[in-house]
C-alpha cells in the first residue's frame, strides 16, 4: 500500500458509459505515472437497486473468486452494507461490525443513496492522500465527487478478511 494516509474518492454518474470512460482515463493516467491508485471499481446500480461491480483493478490482492477481493474492499469502504450483502463468509460481517463500532464519532464509507442511487454508476477509488486531488479531478464526467479520509488499518482489516474468505471459498470449490 502506498502509505498510511488513505482517501476514498467517489465520482457519481448518471450513466455507466461515462463512468467507464473516466475509469479508463483514470487507469491510463495512473499507467503514465500521474498518480497511484491503491484500488478502484466502477459500480452500477440498476433501477431495482441491485449493485454490480463492472470494472475493477486492485494491486493489493491477487487471485479472485466471484468478483474479487480487491473490488470487495473498495465496495466495503464505500458502503459496508453492500459488502455484507454480497460477500461470503461470516468473518467479513464480524470485521465490518468491529470497524463500524470503532468509528462511532465518524461515519465509515459514503452514503450509497447519495452517490449511487438506482439507475446510476459510480467510480470508487482508494488512493494515498497525496494523490486524492488529482484523482478526483480525473473524474471528468462525474456529476458529483467526494474525497473522504479512511483508516489504513480498516482497509487492511477488510482486505485480510476478504482474502481469508476467498481462500475458504476456493478450498470448498476444490474439495
């Protein structure tokens, strides 16, 4: 991970195509060395409220079951209830509960209804705070943008819980 000062950067879009274009631009500028992204996803929410991870890239985790642990970490930081609803393994719910309990004075994540209402898309990225302004500005087509500090410790706890859960799913499939 780039550092201990992490930011959650969210851009909200009326349509999936605009979010995908900005995501491609975000990844291209990262490849060119303009900034470093710890992890990023494009989320789309249909009219019924079902959320799908459309695109993702995350350097912090490698192998993937279902839609990948890296995407799950980002989704979990954006809206912990989304992660709890889609993740496998009871341990992840316990980790989310412990993290939320440790943040009584501040809200963890970003309001899903505000930044990902039904029929919309969003880019959700975790970056070192050094790059937050650049990444937020790279979301050119976003209708709304927000940057919010998150704890590196919380990111690590979620990542480890997801990796553990993923390993358990893999073992169950192999047996």
